[in-house]
C-alpha cells in the first residue's frame, strides 16, 4: 500500500471512529485527575490519576489491545500499550500525562463537565492533555483498522505526576527505569508548532535563619538578642534581583534567554509581636541549553557571600535540563512532513518554552523526543479550557500516519 492509500485509509478510520473517540474524551475530562502536589510533596499513595488510568485501560481492552499497569504503587499506575512487531529494530513511543493542574478558586464543579459548542470541547484538561491521550488510543485503533502490519513497535505511555514540574520519580522516569525504551518518542503537548526541544528549569527554596524573641523584651530593645529573618530575606531579594545567568543563544529558541524569578512565593514569621525566626522564599529559573542547576546555585551563593551576618539554607526542589534536538532527526522530519501533508502547510519547527517529560526520555533514555505538536485550543490551566475537535481529528490522523511512516508497514511501503 502506497502513502496516498495509507493516508486515505487512516483518515477514513479516524473519521469512522471519531464519535467513539469523542465519547472517550468526554469521559476523561469529567474524570477528575487534579494534582495538588508540588515536587517535594507528591504522594505515591494518592490515587490522583487512577480513575483516568482505569478508563483508558477498559477502552484499550474493548478495542482488542493488551494494556499493562506499571506503577511505583497500585494507587498511581502508569499505563502502557504495545502494538506491532518486536522483531524489528524500529520503535516509537507516544507519551502523555493523565494529571491536570488544580482548578482555579473561582471555578465550580461544572468546570469538569465536558461541553461541546462550535466544534470545540470545553472542560478542565481537555487541551492539556486529555485530547492527546484520546488521539493516542484512536491513532492506534486506526492503524489496526487499516490492517497494516507495522515493521516495528509502537508503545503508548499514559503517565502520572507530570504537572508538578515534570520531575517525578513516579511517571516517565519509572517507565525508563523498567527498561521501556524506543528509538524515538512524541509527547503531544498542545501548541502551534512541532517542538524539537524545550527550555529547562530549576526551582529552589531559600530559607533565611534568624533568632526568635518577644518584641517587648528589653534585650531585643538593646539588640542583645534576636535576629529578624524577614529583614534578612529583604536583603537577599535585593541582592538576587541583580542576578544574570550567562548563556549561549540557541537558534531553536530565538529571542529566549534564561529567566531568574525570585521570590515567587514567600512566607515568614509566626505572630505580630514575635521577631521572625525564619523566612522561606521560593524561586523559579528558566534555563537555556548549556545552563545547569549547579551553575545557578553557584551564582546565588556567590551573591549571598557579600551579605553581612546572613545565615541561610538553599534547597534544590527540581532540575530539568533543556532539550535541543537536531532538526534533521528522522522523527522530526516525519512529523513535520506528515502535518504538512494532512493540513496543507508546513508547521513551524522550533523549541518551546515550558519543559515537560521529554528531558527524561532524552537525557535519561537517549530517546529523541518531539516536545509539542500543533493542536488548536485555548485557556489551558484556566476554567474555560477548550480544544478544537477538527484539530483533534487532524492530530489523530497525523499520529497514525507518523507511526506507519516511521516504523514502516510492509514490503512495498516507501
């Protein structure tokens, strides 16, 4: 079967199954998988994504596939599903997270209810990234319906605990530790380009240490005891406001540079009449290729060495190195050309800003990974999140054809 025939067969299969796919997406959206944790508090026993995982498991089983649960705990299972021949060297992963960010305080339970209007599906997680999860399932279904035996192996990965910072031990990293790997991967995070890299990130907690004393104490009045940790934090903020991170510009990230933001969250003191014993502040740093957590930490420590009488502690919360792929990678050209074929225009190929689990696949697994795909939608992480259903159909078709083109199908495939 030649490429034009393959495209026609896949489009027909995706369109025939789209009512079924939309039903799955609605179920995923109304299934709450809100992840309230931060990188340092994620609980492996909290069943955040379990109901979504169970729904996907049942869907895949009903379509004739053999999904597997692979988790650090049974409460937070990652889900995998493999199709194709393991005899060939080529392999490809579709990876996506099942959790969503917490709902805005102004939202109501209706935010979780999927609503279709003007060819859009509204609801929390519809764009980020439950639409893509449905696309993985029904791209695989379209491949099966086309009766094309893949000359390679396609692996679907539905992972837990990505939203707190794409640094978890429970999700993608756990699957890598279990030996699940491939020659290439796609993370279908929504956007307006084919992402071939992402900026990195470093987050930290800085605590200034003082000495607590009652403000009415005579020894405090005479400055014989007590030390105000909040006042020290004010000095730290002023000093770090001048921090610049050296970097090398990258053609994948035009106009981008490292961004040091401190503080993003701060708290200190226990009562109005007590000198604060400690003050805690958090920082967020966006990194370019070549930057590291050790580099930023050293810059912070050098700056703070000039603050008199300062006692502090500095704790790393997460580090995700930047990803920078060669635009000549086979998976990059396959995805780009397939979108051009289906949508009639060549998509932008570039690095993206926010990092995701791609850094684990690339840096820990050695897997070249697409970090974003064109998927139209809006208001991700907001109450009125939505995804375009037409764009979702295109994505499902592109994923199926990409898998066939990348892995190969049979003797006359070219």
